[in-house]
C-alpha cells in the first residue's frame, strides 16, 4: 500500500488481573491487507492491580516485557512501532482514582523511558471496555480466516468467560425480513480496509461459567432453606460429591422473620448440596434446572423484539445469520473438547457426549489428563450442561448447526490482542516511508 513500509511491528500489552502479557506482532504490507508474519509474546506476574498505592511500581512492572520487545524489534523501527496498553476489569476494581493514577504512570513511563510510539488519546493506555474486547476478538478471528480481505460472510464469535458471556456478529440485513440493527450500545459500526461493518455485540454479565454455577447452586440452596431442609439433592453434581453453599435466609411464613435454619444464628443459612445418581436420566434433570434458573423467559420482559435471553434485544441468529460460521471460545473449548468432540461439532454431538458425562461414564474422556480434570471437578456435568443450554436455549442455535471452537487459527491465538493491533494499523498508526 502507498506510503506504508514493507514491514512494521505493533505492540499490544494485555494488562490482566493476575499478570501482564506483551504481544509483539510483525506484519508485511505487500498486499492491500497487512499479512501477519510473526508473533512473540511474554508474560509477567503480578498484574498492575497488585500495586494499588504505588503507580510508579505498577508502571515499572512492565519493564521486563518492554525490554524484551525493544531487543526483538530492529532499532531503526523502534520509533515507528505503535504500542497500546489495555487493562481488563481487574484494574477497574481498584476504583477510578487509583486506576487512573496507574494508567497515567504507565503512559509517562513509556514516553520517558521507551522509544515506541504510544497511541495518542485515551485508547493508548486504558481500561478496555467489554464491547471493545469482543469486537477486537471478532476482528482477530475474521482476519485469520481471511474473511475481511475477501469480503466473505464474516464469522460470529461467542466467548464464555468466568463472569460473562459475549457475542459479536454481523447480521445479514440483505436477507428477506431481516431488519437493520436497532440503535443502542449493542450496535457497533466500524470501517476496516475501506469496508463498513455493522456489528451486534453484547456482554451478558452473570452468565459466565463461574457465575452461572453460583446462581444455579444458590437457587437450589435458597429453595432448600425456605423449605427448612439442611440438605438437598443436586441433579448436576456428581453422585459421590457434596458442596456447601451459604445463602441469605428467606422468610418461610411471610412474616419476614427469616428461616428456621440458620446455623450461624444470623441472617444466612448453610445448605449442603448432595450429588444424585444420574446414571439413568443423564443430564435431563440438570438441563431442566439450568433452564428454570437462567433461561426462563417468562420471568423477563422483552421491550425490543427479538430477544435472546435475560430480556436482551438480539437479532435472531436463525434468521439474520443462518449459514455463516459460529466460533465459540474459552470455557466452551476447555469443557467440550476433552469429551472427544472435534473443533467443529453440532449441539446434537455435544448433547450426546455431555449426557454421558452426567451419567458418570468416564469413557467419554479422550485421555488421562482430561479424566483427571473431570475427577477434580465435581461440577463438570453442570459446566458442560450449562454450555449446551447457553448455546441451545439461550442463543437459540439449532441442534444440527455446526459450532467451531479453537485455541488458535492458522497458528495464532484467537483472543482480542491481534484484533487491537490490526485496528491500530487500519487507523494508520505506523510510520510512513517518509518518516523512516
């Protein structure tokens, strides 16, 4: 492309809650779309949030990563290499004042001690919004698949973390009966390589795997507490396992006096959840429980049609995105691939494998390492069944539609960092030939 150097580098620092990681990307610009040639990444612990009252120490914690990047990139290209530092939710938990001081210290440290080109404005060093993380991941996947360069139908992405699940896709509004995306925060317009994309994106807080576990377990425990039962059977828990869950004591008689069970003498009750024998019924009872607690649409309104779940407006995947690829990541991969599913599977395939897990059939696991993971996780049936219900009942994906999952595509990670780097280059954040 005119004005671009033949080679360029981009640095992205992922400042997570437990540690920081730098990605050093190298691209060539022989074609209209930059081609990724190489990725180097390093990580360090702890993360920026480990220094709540010492912003300068937080900034210096990145030195190991930055020094490695400086030695990896030819010296003559240092000043032409853009860098961004994007912190995730861990830093936000420190509060606006503390996190702001840390971010400013990081920016100052970069500008004073390193030769790289810090992205101007807030986007250079920031706490990243959830919607940006999802869109950057969407860019990563579609870039690696070659969909952006050749204007093929783009792929949808679904990410399942611990606290939330996120979906990003580009509805095909040229199809009959498919309306444009309604205005709102869920609508994300972007231009890439001269082409306009209008995406739907939403992050469903409280529907990540760990939060879903917690909500299901607490719902069972509250019902038991209200009924005056110290122990309750759990259809998603392995037969030989028990969990103790502490929940708020609820009124039984409507007087507001609280439950008769409160071992600690306060306003909370400790309930024991006991696994039951599911060798005959498999995941049926577990599926019913999850749908009742998390996906009961009768408990929510849908102000703007159509809705997916939790009363959230979302264009129908069936009607507005009927044929293109759907990629699901993170816990979807971690929990389902060990069950012998390939990286392209249908929900019917997944349902059969998950049912075997819930029946206690250890033969479904592909290797000893996967079996060991199952044995150390008494809630594996709950985890896997929740993933199935999220895709099937939550997002309304048909049982015969194929889902793709992967840790890498074309040898590169599928996370948001590459998408952030590509977005920086698409904005022209590199040195022109005349600057070199």
